[in-house]
C-alpha cells in the first residue's frame, strides 16, 4: 500500500501547478521545524532537532534557488525573507532554542496562506478566462449562424 501512495505522490508532484509545489515545500519545512521544536523537549533530542532544522533549511534554500530573478521586486523580497529565515534557523541550531524556530514557522505559515490565496485566485482567473473564451466562441457561432441563415 505504501508503494501505491509513493507512486501517487510522484504523479501529484510531477503534475502539480507551481503554486501548489511551493505550498507543499512550505508545508514540508513547517513539518520539519515542528519536529525539531518537539525534539528540543526530549532529553536526548538534540541530534533529531539538528537534522530537522537542517532539512527545513534545505527546503528554504531550494525555494531561494528556484526564484525567478527576473520577476523583480517580489523575487528580491522573497530572497531576503528566505535568507533571514535560514539565518534564524542557524541561530536555532547553534543555541538549541525554540524561539527562532517558532518565528520561522510563523513566517512559513503566512507565506503558505499567501500562496494558497494566489493559487485560488489563479484558479478563478483561469476559470473566468475559459468561460469568457467559451462565451466568445458561442457568440461567434451565433453570429455565424445568423449570417448564414
């Protein structure tokens, strides 16, 4: 059963829109950081915390490296946010304190909501564009029918 789920996830990733992939990456980083935070509460959880913080940093670094630098201001702002988050996570990994982790989780959740909103708006726009195109085609068909009739 696990193999079928893994195949589904591969297909889901390979066919997902870019906005959904970004959301999935944010959610993955959040999960790693929540695991790291929980590990810091354990008596011998420092290695687990370190590993999860490192995984979250890998995700954030991948997000930063995949930015379209030609997109202008938004790309520059996201790059600055990603750099800041990675610095805070480095601090968390050194100090083994939860506060920087909690801060980065908060930012990732805000970004997740923003990207989900953008994804929903894109879906609405695509739906409206398809409807407008269909309506335009229907008008053309009616016009053609009236002209030839």
